[in-house]
């Protein structure tokens, strides 16, 4: 994900689409290793994150931040 965010050859839309593809590909792998209880908690966390993103969009704030490297 960091490499995608730092790839200057990609437009913001291309970066967003590539990150979306990575998330979608990883989702079944994550679900496969979680217990049913963990899957439920994970689903709740995803829903809460979606709500926060929607709130930011309503306020006109961007959801994308350039990744910061640790110093």
C-alpha cells in the first residue's frame, strides 16, 4: 500500500483504484483466518470506518493521506 501511495507515475484515481483492488483481494484471506466472533468484530470495525469516511466526505475532507515514513 505504501508503494502505491508513493508511486508518482500513478494519478490519484489510479492509486485509489489500485488500493481498492488490493483490499478486495485481501478480504477473503483475512476472513479465512478469523473466528466467527472475530469476523463479526471485523465487520463492525469496517462499518464504523465507512461511517467516518462518509462523515468526512460530507464535510468535504479528503480520505487519502500520503503515507508518512517513520523517522
